[in-house]
């Protein structure tokens, strides 16, 4: 552990090349370990990381490094295993970007993972067997299975040891391509009769600290006479295979020959790779030497494969060669669209070239198959701007208007240059936030409304309506009554406006005869900041109602004096007696008046003009006509319902004034008043009579109810609750009880009277308790009904012995 810490301190460095920050850390560091001070190395303040919502963007799904915004440092998020991450590739590094917003920017960061000695060399097989002829020549070579060590560098496999070394020694060799093979060389002839089986231990040792090793047992069976080993026709074979080829596809065929005959010359082929997954992908026919596909070949995972082949005869002699298989790429990967950072909402007043979304495009194919071009939908106020390394920025290129379009569904499509071309697309939904740039607009340029006079205060007259093209609070319209006056009176005393609904209410009851119309203005104001407003003119017209009866101007009605029109007895037909003049303060049809003769002393003598109210004679006046003529003329308007007024016209049929005066001295001026007084007197008498009869019925009902209650009491047979009067003497003189209590129950002699009469001593109804009984009362009562003697008193005597 101490060595790992020292290695970490020695290898940790920071460098910046073309805007990229690099760090180096050893693998297997604990979670939360410090990687580097990214804020310091980028020249940023830690608060910039917090305000910019700094985060790590990586193309891979696994994140091994995390960013601490408050401290501005990079920390280990998950345990890093270099061997699982990079296998044997060197150098091994993690690449990611630091993304910041407001404004958007990013920085590339590379963290190199250095190896520590955490893997021991291992052999795929725990035991390897050889069959070697005892006639094998000295110096015969036997290829051994190599050990695999997942570590790299000095921590990788360094050497092999073989024990014992009586007959064989190791001869490790390195080929031109850098690969090492392990050969066992015979240095002493074998003797089957002495040692038929020889067991050796092969140890693989790495160069790490502490040093680690792995072992394999080698079992040698000594055979007779096989002195020729198989030989491949060439040391290296090459082949090409297209990726995604189906299972069983032929790859290549190798050939080895053995100069021996019989079983010693029969060759078996095999694949000896142990470190990678070659034997899972490729399969070899052990008899023919043909190599075929057994799994999927993916150019994006590996562009070539190195296959180690072994040819062995039954005598245990072997030869090896190498097969290099190059994988040909095809266009089998769609471009991947990665959203690095995006805004879901943008204000409609955003300026052109505002960055909305940052996108990274990746195509795992190579060559033209990996060349990608991207584009977006047309006829939208956005454009896609390309930058280096397949990074794109979606920016605005025109002014935005939420009222024209409140949402955009932007489809980003990317296609490669392969044949056939593959493409991918992603749809970004962008909401346009509202700015208060529209004032409320009334539905009409002016309003005119009608209301009938004599309305109820608070009555809704009509509604003004304004609409605002903005959204939410900016579109919330409030209605305000602007200050003005009507005939010097504030308009607010006439009408009011509901701030939320725009409903205009009448504050007072209007009178058409006083005001016929008035004007005012209503302002509509939105809830934006600052608020916008507009106003509209409103005219209210008062409609007339038939609320005024006609008023008679002539003849004038006086309370004390009598006015009469004189008609000479010589008046001819159509003679104008008088004219009733009336007016109505209403207007229109409500003021159209008509005149009718309601009553007259002689209806055959006079008529009234329907339209002009003129009273004329309809026949020749004669001597038989009465001097006193009384006419009742009713004046009606044309309203609905109509209103009317009545005028009394007194007419004197005479030729001289003295004759008229003698006839009109006793004219009954107060007849109408006397008629009304008689009506009220009759009504009062009826009410008093009704109240008297009601009281009489109630009194009789109460009397009957009391009589029925007393009857129920005496015929119910219920026990009587005793009342014990004090100092009552024992009249029986027997028994052990110290006192004998006696009480009487009396009833009234007459149910219609309220006085009570106590009865005298008697024995008609006596209740006696037997001293020998246990509480049972014996009743001795004559069967004479109490109803037979309604006026006779009832006496009940009860004797109770009390200990």
C-alpha cells in the first residue's frame, strides 16, 4: 500500500494541451479520492462551477469521476479497474468534458489510469501433458502454454521458472512482433524404463511489488521412437473477414507436415490463445486445420485478431504459427446523438445566436461510414452550428414570438456517408416563455347598452370583454372604471365595473325623466410588469318605463270650492262643454293619452273626445235634463301596464247663474270619502267578530278537555299514590303497626266549575289492606258507576300499616 501511495504521488501531474487538462492516477483508488483541482487548473473560481451548474459529460454510461462544485475538485466516484476498462491497451485513459452553463462552455479532461500489481500470472490449465519419445534428440523443443497477466508494464509477466531441471530447461524467446513464447528444451536423454512419467512445475513470475506468481504442472509421458516434429508451411498466415459475418464463415486454412509415419505422423491442430476471447470467436478443425467463425466479429470492438496455432503429433512433438485476421468494416452503426446540455424554455425576447442546446454526434464506424452530417427542420427560427470534433450548437437565428408559436418541436437528423446511409434523429421540445409585449384589446371599439329605468341597484347591465395575446399573468386582464363625471357627479356613483369579469353594474336606480344617457370609459390592464392597458368608450342609454300616471292640468281639482261648467239649455248637438287637459312626463307610447267617460249623470247627453279630451253634447239639451250633471273622465296612457287619472267635471245645465247657485249649494263633495269610511268600518266589525268566535271556541275546548281527564282518572283502576297527613290516629286498634294512615281523594262536584267539594264519611268505596297478606290490596267497591251520580262526591279511604 505504501508503494501505491508513492507511485500515485510520483505519477500525479497536471498539464494543459490545446485546452485539454490531463491527470494521472493509479487504478483501484478508494471512492472519494482526489483526482485534481479542476477549478484551479482551468483558471476558474469555484463559484463559477456552482453558478454554471458544472457537470461531467461522458459518452459512456459509466462514470468513474465525479465533480465537487463547492470545492472545485475532481474525485473518484467508483473503483477503477484498469484491466476491466482498457484490457492490455496502453496508455489507459478516461476522457470526458466539463460542461458549464450561463454561458455554455465545455472543457475536455483526460485522466490516465496507471497500473498497479493487483493480478497474479495465471495459466488457463492447471496441468499440461506431453508424450515424448525416449528417442527424442537433445535440444528438442516443446512449446509450453503461456501464462496470462492482466497487468502491464513492470507489473506484467517477467520470467518463467521450471523445476526440476534434470531433463528439461526453459528457453523463453521473443518474436519480432513482441510476443513471447515459452519453450521447454530437452537437455538430457529420456529413459522410459527408468522414468515413464516425469512431473515438472512451471512457475510464471511478474515484476510487481510485491512479486506475484502462478504455477502449472507439466506431466510428461515417455514414448518410444518419434523423432520428427510437425512443421507449418509458413510461420505467419493472414486472412480477412467482414464484420457481422454469420457463424461458420470460413476464415483461413493452415497446413503442417510431419515426416514420421503412422500414429506419430498424425497431426492435430489447436488454438492456444489464452489472454483474450479469440477461442470464443474462432473455431479450428483439429484434423483439417480450417479456421471458421464461432462468434460475432465487430470491427468497432477489434479491428484485427492474432491467433496462435499449434500443430502436434501423437508423439508429443509440436510446432506453432500465427494467423492474423483483419476485420473489414461495414456501415452497421447509426449515428448516436447525445444531448450534452439543453434548455427546455427560452424567453421570446432572446437575442439571435442564443445557444439553446449543445449536441455531440458519434458514429462508431470508420472512414466514410463514420462521417456524419446533421441538419434540422426548415422554416423555424433556429439553426444548427457545427464545431470541431462532431459537436453542434442549436442557436436562434431570428426573433421569437410566443404569440405566433408558443412551442417548437425541433427534429435534429444526422446521417453518415456509408452505403447504404444510416441516420438517427431526435426531437427537442422547446417552450417559448412569455414576455408582456401585448396590451389588452377590447372586442369592440365602443360599447352601447340599454337599461330600463327604476332598476334595482346592483343590477348587471352588460359585460365588456378584452383579450390579451400574452400568457398566464401577462394575459390576466383587470377592468378599471376611469375617473369622469356625469353632470358634475362622479361616474362611480352611477356604475361600477367588476375587476375580474368586466361586468358593469348599476350603482343606483336610474330615472329616465332625470337622465336619459351618459358616457364613461373603462380601462383594461394586464398583470405584466410593467403593465400594459387600453380603454374603451361606453354609452349607457336609459329606457323609459311607464312609471308616471297622467297629470290633469284642467279642470283644476280643488278641495274646498266647487267649479262647474255651464251649458245653456239652448245648446245644440256638439256643443263644447269643456276640455280635459292632461300631460304625462313619460315618453313615447307611455305618454300617449286617451280620454274616456267613466261615469255621468246622463251618459246620453255628453261624450268625451278619445284623443283631445273635449267634452261635447251628443244631443239637444232639453228642459227635462237635470241642472246638476256630474261627469267622471278617466285619462289613460298607452304604457304596459297602463296608468290612469280620473277627473270630476261638474256641469250645470242652466241659463242663469242664480239658478246654478241654488242647485249646487248642497253638492255632496265628500261622497267618495264617506264611501271609503263605510268600507273600513265594515271590515273592522268583521275582524272583531272573528276574534270573539275564536276565543269562544278555545274556551269550550279547554272545558271539554278537563272533563275528559277527570273521567279517565276515576275509571282507570290505577293505584292511588297516598298522602299521609300528620297526627292521624289508629282507628282500627289492632295489629303491630304503630300508626294507621288514612287519606281521602275528592273530585269536583261539577266538571264545569272550578271549586272542589270534600266528601263526608262513607263506605261506598273503601280500600283495606289485609294484615295477613303480603302486600296484596283487596278492593271492596260497589259496582255503582260514578257517572250515574255526577254531582255526588267520591270518597276513597285507604288504611296502610307502617312499621
